[in-house]
C-alpha cells in the first residue's frame, strides 16, 4: 500500500487539528496515518497516510473539500496543502491512529471534517 506525506499551512496548531485529522482518518478506515506540528513554524503541520489508492483518493477529496473552512469548532483550518517529495514514516509523527486515544485531549471540540 502506498504511503504519501503532505504539508498543510494555516491555523493548524493549538486548535485540535491533529486530533480532528486522525479521527477523520479512522472514520475513512485508512490503514494508517500520522500527523505532527512543525516546531519551526506554528502555521504548519505534516501528515502521512497509508491506504490503497481508491481509499486514499476518496479521503484526499474529502479533506481538500475543507480547504479554507473550519474543520472543527476550534476554527482549525488549512489554506494550503502540498505533497512532499520525502515520505515521513508514520511512527515518527506525534499523533497516529494507534496513539490518538491515549492522549489527553480537551473534550470540548466538535469535529466537522
């Protein structure tokens, strides 16, 4: 199954973007996914997805439909997304489909994505 990595810019840190993103990946039954905040730039996150081509394209189409729109009730949003040349291994990401439920998230967020 292919792995693809991307970078998003926008209001993506401190707004529950990572949790919202991973929960959406789980709802779309992707094989694996991970997302991380950039330490160097507060308006950047990176993510990696593992899925068959059909599931990947369906997920990306859904995700891109939220470009410039709030993905959750904390007004998290991305304004630009680009595919990266270098794949970031899923296990290197801060939040993954495997560890999202082990994190202590603020429960006061609604997911729109």
